C-alpha cells in the first residue's frame, strides 16, 4: 500500500474517533439545540471516515470516489465544529481538516 494510502487510512481512523468523541460530548452540552448541526455532521463524518478506511483496506475500486466524498464531508464537519468554542469541537475540526487533506493527497497520486 502506498504511503499516502497509509496516511489517509490513519487520518480517517483518527477523524472517526474525534467525530465520535465530539458527538458524544455535544450530547452532554447544556444548550443541545445549539449543537444539533454539529452532532449531525459528526455522525455523517464518522460514517464516511469508516467507509473510506474500509475502502482503503480492501483496495476498493471505488476508493478514490469515496475518499473524494470523505474529504468534502470532513471539510464541512470541520467548518461546523470550528464555530464552537468547546475543546472537543476544536479537536474534531483539526482532525477533520487533516483527514480532508490526507484524502485529497491520496486521490491525486
């Protein structure tokens, strides 16, 4: 597996973890209504990261398309999370942007 695939795989798994952590933490926030979009994006992002990781691991013929979509969703999730001052949201945003970049680099081999 090329190095960029390995980096993308690691970034997807890290992003999935960060999104799941953020999702759970958002559910504990006092003003949960303010967090609805963040929670929704965390779920979408964690799911596509899991799918992208599986596609990379199984050498799916659709890995490039899945990783392109993953990059788009990660960027959207990161943009939503960075709107919130909570530490879990900021960490999630960082992981999302890192994953989006790794996915884009993998696709452009």
